C-alpha cells in the first residue's frame, strides 16, 4: 500500500469515528500536506466519488479541490435530515452565466496538458503545461479575448527534487513558484513578459512549503512545521515575520492555526501579520466547523444542517444538502453540488439559489477531473471531453 492509499485509509478511519461527516481538516491535508501526490490522490478518491455523482451522495471529501463519496461506499452514517428533495433540472452554465465562462486550450504544442493557475486580469490567464503525474514543465499565458497562447518559459527542475514546481503566483511583473527536495527549498521567478528563469533563494531546509504568496516585493511562505518567512524577490536573506511563529500562511497577510488535521477546522484562528489584527471564528454550542477562510466558514448546526457564514457569525446561509464540500464557498457564494436528475456536478449560488450544470459526468469525475478552485476563490477550472473551461466568478452578478 503506497503513501496516498495509507493517507486515504487513515483519513476515512478518522472520519468514521466522527460521523456523520469527514473532517475538512483531515481532507485539507490531502492537498496541502501531499502536494506532490495531488493528482494521484485525486484519482484514487475520485473513483469513490463517482458513486456520489451518480447517486446523489451527501458527504463531502476534499480531493485536491473537492469531491465526495456516496453513502453506499462510505462507512459514515447519513442522518435523514441531511437528505433533501431534488432541485429543478439545471441549465448548462453557458446559458446561465455566459459572461463568466471561457474556453481554454487543453494542450500545448508538445501535447502537454494545460491547467489554469492564475487569472492575471480580465483578459489574461496563466497556464501550466504538465506531463504525466503533475510534472509541471512550462508556463504559458493565454489571451482570453484574442485566443492566443504564448510561452513564457520552461520550468527547471533541480536534481533530487521531490516537489515539482508548485504554487504559482503573479505580481510585480513576475511569476513566482517553489520546488523542494529532501535537503533544499528553492524559490524561482521569471518575468511575466518572458525571459530567463532565476533562482531567488536556496535554503538548506528540506520538505514541502505550507503556504506561499507575494507580499509587496517579497515572497512570503510557511515552513511545514510552522512559522512565516519572507525573502525579497530580488534575492537575499530569508527573514522570520514578526508574529508569525507557529502559524501557517493562508494568504498574505493572513496566517493562522490550526493547519493540520484535528478537532478544529483549519484556520479558525487568524492573524494579520501587517496590522496585528486577529480573528477567531465563532462556534456556537452543538455546531461543528469544517473549514474557514479569511472571510467565511462552513459547518453544520447541532441538528445537522449545513451552513456558510462570516467568521463573526453574521450572514449565515443554509447550504442545500446534496453533493457538497466542507469548504468556504468561493466568493462567499459558490459551491459544487450534485444533480439529482442526472449523474453529474453543478455549480450552486448560495445567494440566489441559481444552479448551473457544468457538464461534468460520472466518468469524468471518476478520473479525478473535478473542478479546481484557485486559492483566491476568483475562478474555477476543469477539463471535460468538450474542452478546458474557466469560470470567472467575479463576472456573476
């Protein structure tokens, strides 16, 4: 049994002891703690998730982005309060929110799969070309209006690297990412306009990075064991950020705890490393939180109803249960959920109750081709037979 299978088995075992839902904190580790194996873990868990897509499962498990198994194959019990009646048959997303949908190229000229990484602005997206098991090999930009693909650079890999180029960020005219080996963490950059790839820093500290962002001319990141650090984009010394000890970076300037699986949801406690402001998510008696972001949290009430609300407890909204994820909604509004009238996944707007068919069917989900939400919550992207699609959530009124 390999590491990923062990992780899945242990995660489900922990979840069974906390029925009726799988801990989002445990699921979070599948992506953040095992970045190098993300695609493989997606495919492994998505094979289970296909049953939920087909059968209207109500449990949420995070697989890289989001996915969930059905009661028929999950050891968790499902209370009747969690099951709701079918919703109206959703229309295709291209008819519901045409202004938000973009079709992207699926492969580059060398046959490598392209994945959306950063929506740079309203007209430009950063695409990463990969081959095989998340072997990120090149960077491109794609002009959404002009439909033009432009190669920026090939991605170097260092000898002994255990983590391929990951966590791409764009700012100050630069594209930034990191790699890691058993002995070194390396941060890289290249001009957005193209040019030579340059190593910003090489630290003799092995292992993955837990949190990575840009912070006004600097790169900010967290070590797996905790602590937040910065290094100038131009290169120089790595410096601990005051107030960041023991914390993990969520998105600059917010860092928090906990970040590892446990009794509490990830990032229930946050600290603004620029201002010192802190935020602890409200938890009412009998509730359980599953995930928290900078603005909102997701959880269940003492009677098992799923909700999303602001960290201070305001603006609480019930999430219709069906296929759903233990994750703060993107833009504080959008959740994936299954469609009861046909096997597949749709996008649900908590604010308006609007539901759109993404065109994702059971056979697609079983291969791990589930939607990917970017770290900022601005967009989602996914591959299906008809193409590679990006949804700009900021364009949905």
